[in-house]
C-alpha cells in the first residue's frame, strides 16, 4: 500500500517508481475506456435489435403463434364446451372466490 503525506509520496516498495500522477492517469484511462466500451456496446446492441431480423415474428413456429388460424366450422362444431375456472386470490385463502 502506498503511503501518502501532504508533502511527499512514497512507493510501497523501493523498486516501484510510478508517480502518483501517473497512477491517477492510468486509473482514469482504464475507467474511461471501460465506460466507453460499455456504452458503445449498449448502443450497438440496441440499434441491432431495432433494425435486426423480424421475419420470425410474422410466421408460426413450434412455440410462437404469430398468425391466427382460419376458423374451421366442421372442427369447431365438434369441440366440447369447456369453461376453465381459476380461483382469484384476495387477502387470504379463506376469502377465495
């Protein structure tokens, strides 16, 4: 650990010869480069998402239905009438509707 006093800076070991101003500059440069890299990566990623490929949102896949199926009266007439009832939870389980 470096020792700082009001009048003089002493290195942590005798072979260490970096001045405090050089350490401050290198630390500031590293921080600045890290910030620039983060924000430029964020901007490039956001722009890529905006203008990127969107064809997959206009076609059906195994897990995503983008296009609504056409109604088929022959199949719809033979489907059972099902009502799905789900409980609505209020403050406690005893007040469940």
